[in-house]
C-alpha cells in the first residue's frame, strides 16, 4: 500500500513538472514561429512591405502543409493521432501511448501551428501530455491502472498549464479521458495538474488565455439570453463538427497524395487570410479582442466566425495536425460577442458588457465539442474568479450540452470513436469486453466427428463422451453442422436408418462465433442460443467450442475489474 502511494505521488510530480515545462516550450515555440513568419497581428502590422506580407500569408501555410503532408507518410495508418486516440488508448487493455506515433504527432502539430494552420493547440498539448505521462508510467509501474492514470495525469497537466486552471485540468482528465472518479486516480492527477500550473504560471509567469475586468450581471432578464446562447451555441457547435466531417469525407473521396491535400488547405487558408487574417493560427489575439467588445463590428464578428469555422474544417479534414478545442473557443467567443452586440434589443441599454456574452458563447460552443461541461465552467471560474460570470456560463453550458447531445452526440471525440466501433456510451465494462478476444476462452473439450460417419457412430461417440451433441466436420476440418442426441433419438423414432451419413442430417447452429470475435459480441449473442456449446470457427474450419458458463464468467470478471478500478481507493 505504502509503495503504491509513493509510486502514484511520484507519478504526479514527474508528469506534472515535465508536462508543464514541455507545454511552455511548445506554446512559446509556436508563438516564436508565428512572429518570425509575420502571422501574428502585431508582427503583420509592423511589416511595411505589403507584397512580402501577401507572399508570406499564402506561402507559409502552404509550405507548412507540404511538410506536414510529407510527415504523414511516416505516421501509423498515414494519419496523426488526436485526443480521441488518447481516450481509446486509455480504455484499452494495454494503455500505452506509442512512442514513434506520439513524437510524429507532436512534431506535425508544432509545424502546423507554427505555419499558421487554423487548428487547435490544446488537443496536441493534451496528446503530448498523455504521451509523456504514459512513458513515465511505463517506467514506474506495469499494471493497467498505472498506465491509465499516467495518461490522465499528462492530460490534466497539459490543460492546467495551457489554461491557468489546475482544477479544470483535473476535471478534464476525469470527465473526458477517464470517465470515472476513483479516489486512486484523484491524488496523482491533482498533483500533476497543480505542479504543471506552478511551472507554467508561477515559475515562467505565462499570461492567462484572457482577462476580464470585475463585472456583474446587469439584469436577471439576461439569463434568458444566456440560455438562448446555450441552445443556439449547440447548433453552431454541431455545424462546426459536421463541417469537419464533411471536409474529412471529401479528402477521402479525392484520395490525392497527403502533401498535396495539406498544401492545398494551407494555400486556401492563406488566400482567405488576406481578407480575414484573424483566422490564422489559434486566434488568441482575435479572442481577446472579441472579449473587449469594441474591436469588431457585428459584421466583422460574423465574417471571422464563418471563415474560422470553414477553414478550420478544411485544415483538419485535409490533414493538418491539430485539435478542435482552440477553434471552438474562438468560434464560440465570436458567436457570443455577436449575440451580445444585439443584447440591447432584448434588455435595453442596461445590459452586461459584451465580455459576458462572449464568455457564455465560448463555453456554449466548446463544451458540446469536447464533451466537458464541468471543465468549461471551471475554466471560466478559474480564469476570471468571478462567480456571476461562472453562473452565467453555467446556464449556457447546461442547455448547450443538453441540445448538443440530442442533435449530435456527447462530443466530437466520441463521435469519431463510435465511427471506429468504439462506443463509450455502452459503458466502460462493455467497451473493455469489446477489446478482448474470445480466442483464449475457446475449449477443445468437445466431440467432433467426420461428416461421412454414420448416425450410429455419431450416437456412440456422443454417449461415450457423455455429451448432448457432436459437431460434424468434413475431411478439411470445415464445420458442417451439429447433431444433438435429441435429434438422433427423433430420427430413430421416425424410422430413419442410422446407417445414413451424418452430413445429411447435421444442421449448422444458429449461432456460430469467429475465433477473433470480441467477448462483448459473444455475450450479446448468447441470449439467443439454446444449445450446449457454441461452435467457434476460423474461416470455415472448426477450431473449438465456447461454453455459456465460460462466456458469462469472463464477462463478470471484466465487470469486476472495471468496478474495482472505478471505486479503488489506492
């Protein structure tokens, strides 16, 4: 017990400190590249040569896309990992982040963001944090729970360092990645999140994402608008996620070489950015300006919002490495500010500052995208330390997630996982059972008989082995069917000659399993099986049988392990 406590504490300390340092280095490195390539607002305003600025605006994202596309050739399955892959690995029987794929993904994300691609940096940071956590966990312990907790520690540390929000980092790791709240996981994740916050914001003094002045809600009527922002924000979030899916489907149909796809997306981004430069990169300057409420007119807010939504979808769909978190924050902020610009139509001149509406829009769009309503509210509270603003955000988040779940699903990450057949909405026990093969449960303890044997020989074999059935196979071992003792007695009572070959009377079972089927597939089919044992085939060849008791016992074992993990203290 004491040893495990030390391991978990050390895990949180090492992961938190390391991820905090790496997050600062990643963010500062991206910012440095953006400045060098004149992609930030201040850098662009300082460049007198407008022709050079035009060349850089189009050329840098296009060149970055070419390099990132070339990197995809070395990536597993020719794609980079995203946060949904972290979630899937965290719930796998062997929760370990692959080193090569993780390094390639982080490098590609760094280059994508550095070249101004309209993608998010918080997803790559969380992925990098999970990878570091996984590697540290691999050194400190080998059991599954350590592997899962170490991944969650890394994600929490990354979000904490990025957002100036250690509590939100802790909740994000449990709400999005772990999907449970065990006491065993609490302490190391909390330690990692706190230490990453200390490193990033106390040691290196990184500024928070945004600042708002002390404010309060001017009118109770505004809560109706906050709820409306939540409901309509879910529609905006759904449009954002569907557009990404459309862009991904388009890229698959085109099937052009990866470097061409990403370079084309970068070129299109640059062309649009000549008119709407706020869409370049993660858009932190635009987010802060929208919070102020005076930098953009309503038409500008709408223009930037639409351009950011479409170009982010294009960049992600066509192969740039990055996340959806940062773009959702900006899209939501712009949307909230747009609603706030017209608030006087509803509540008159005495309404709250536009920053309140911008924050409500930010969390209303972001929380359905990432599936983390509590995280969204906590980020607002920790960044602003304003209870009134957090309450307004809570009203928006509550309705945004309610509507978003009905019209799209729990989150963008869950939708991508469901498309792969990995459905966490079924429950963690079922997801675990989906990943376990029945191959190790297959029994060789059954009666098999050649299809050319007579019914008399089948009956003799069944009685000798004290079984209720025999599985009939041909000369090549292919499964022909099953003959039960009841069926043999029925044939005998009808006067059927028992000298007939077994193949003429063997009936294939209604339920057969493949040796590579999952435990969950076997369990879900079991309710329709009335027989003694289920034939298991590989191709057409019979390789064994599976008994009902064995399936039930294995599934109950999975349930016990999952419950123990969810409720473990140490």
